[in-house]
């Protein structure tokens, strides 16, 4: 529930609990939710084959296989607060120049992977689409806009009737606003072009109870064309807070094409296999069977992964070769890999623990939600750091096992070659790292909404930049140039 208008979620939930019987008796006459699936089926075997080829060949974009620097970014949930905080990190990378093998470049040009969830998915998708142009217009077109004006959040009988049907806001709200004001017809096909960062948008599959990543593998299993799918729809699914939003629906066309299950799905049941691998493999199998999953229903990605790390974690867990998800040429040329986790979550607060009285219903709903999200965030981040360290070790072992002719084939020369010269840094940027107590307090009080005062937006942007600059891991990364 961090992803949208969380305070109003509690109000709606509480009102629904009190008036549920009356709403049920009303029959909800005359009201309907407009969230019919809009995803396209693959229309022929050639399209299916092309999708399958992309699944097998997808690799980070950015500066190319010969670059010695790769940067990955993940942006957490948290409404406009998260979007602005993520934008501040992008802005800082853009103003930072560094000399690498391919010459002097801004660090923004080294970003090859970008992932987002909920509010963070807005920034991730727009950056993957626009690149540097994000710097010139994202604040004006999204961060300082009143997106909530497009939403219905009042506690009234019609909204309660819609709530009983599955959610107050449908496609006429957030998806339409994002399409009209931000993405303007852009689809995943526009960001799947050479040279664009690899993009992961994360939502929650509420039937399979796992993260749904907008990627060619999931859409290939559904025999649906990801290239034609609107970015606005994916972002809206990632930010679809339960109760406030009805689920975004994707139709399953699994019986219309052949799909070869990825190799990793066959080993997902082995002893010791990562839980995310087992859950994702199970979901893919249910998509293909289609017996129970004729439609995929998606809500707020923060329920299953509020840091947006699932895409890369799954790539690492599913890897069958030590260098994956990179290519051999990328790994041999690589000297430094930086992954920045941008977390706009807030620490515990409020008056819940200041008295012995039991919390009221609205406070209790919010506390339960925050507890679940925060516990998931801690576990996900720790697991991610451990996996990245293990991946670095595997890459070094692979590099050191290459023969000189193999090194030349990937690198062009053995001059200066040191197979162990590879750093991998994970840096987390969050509010609690702010040294100035007054600024930290202001950041922590900024609400999780899709409407913020301009001063709060600018504070989030500037704070993200300063926090990245002072981050120890980031400073170590910069020292490697």
C-alpha cells in the first residue's frame, strides 16, 4: 500500500468493513469496472519465434559489449515521493563524468539496467524510453503534477459499490492519465531497441502470489506480444494499490502458440533452488496450462517486491552460465559494475506505540501493510547483496579460466589483462542516510501520494543527489576510474 494514496486506502477499507452488507444488498446497479484486457495475442508463428529469440538473447544495453563499466538501477515504490527520489539519482549520474575504456562519458550513459516498482516504475519506464531527455521534462510533466485529480478517492456509496466489485479506480483513471500526459502511445517495443537500457517493471500476480515482471519470458508464456503493450498500462499495474485500484488484467493466449519453457524452470524444484525461482517457474507452468489462469490479474508490485529487485534476482537465479545475464564479451571487458538501489521507504513513525490502547482500524490496517512491506524489503535486499557477491566470484572464476586466444577474441588483446580486476558494488540510497537531522525529518514526513508540493519534490531530488555523492560504496566505485 506504499505505492499510492495509502491514507485513503485505509479510509476506504474501514468504510467498506462498516458498510459492506449495505453495499452487497444494493446490487451495485449501474456501476462497472472498465479494466478489460488490452494485451495482443501473437498472431503467427514468426512473431512467436521472434519473441522466443528475444528471450534467449536479451542482455543489458547501454554502452555496448566493449564497455568496461555497467550501471544498474532499481527504484522502490512510494508514489511521487519515490519517483522524485529516483529522478534525483538519475540527475546526479548525468552530471558526473568519468573516463573509461570507451572514453570520457557521463555516468548516465553507462546505465544498462533499470527496474522499478509502483511510483519508482514511472521514473524507470520514462528513463528507459527517453534517456537523457528525461532530465529536461520529467519534473514538469509528472513530478509536480496533481495525478490524484484523475482518481476517485472519496468515501461515498458509488465508490463503495465499486470497491465491492474489485476496486474504486479503473482504466479511466491512472492508466489514462499516464498515457495522455506522459507516455503518449509508447509501448515496450519502443524501449526494446538496441542501445536502450533493459527495463523491468514489477507488479504482483495476485493469483500466483508472486512478482510479475513485464518481460519477454512471461509474455511469451502467455503468447502475448510485449512489444505492443503500452508502458502506461504496465506502470499503472505496478502502482495499482489494492482497494483504490481495480486489478489490471492480462488475457492468457497460451493455446495459440508454441513456447519452449526456459531451461531454468526444469531445475526450479531441485533441493536448495531459490524460492523466487520456484515461484516464477510455477507461475509460468500455470500460464501454459491455462486451466486455472485464463487471465492474469495484477496489483501493486510493492506487495511482493517494494525495491524492484526481482528482475535481476531472477536473472541471476536462472543463469545456467557464470557470466549470465551478461554476454561473454561484456564480462571479459568489464572492470566495474555498480548497482544502485534507491529506497524511498520511510522508517516507523506515528503514535501507534505511545499508549497501551489497541490501535483503531485505520491505523491497524496501515501498520499491518507497512510491517509486511518492510519485512519483505529487508529480506530482499540482504538476499540481493549475497547473490551479487556470489555472481562476482563466478564471473572472476570464468574470466580466469579463459585461454589467451579466448581473451583476445573477446577483448582484442591480452595487454593489461587481469582476470581478477573486477569490482562489483551495491549501493543503497535511502532517507535514513541523511546526516542533517532536520532534512531527514522533512523527508520522512513526505506522504506516499501522487500529488506533492513543489518544495517537497525539489527536496527529494536534491537529497537523492547528495546522498549518492556521499554514499561509501558509490565513492569506492568512483575511485576505480
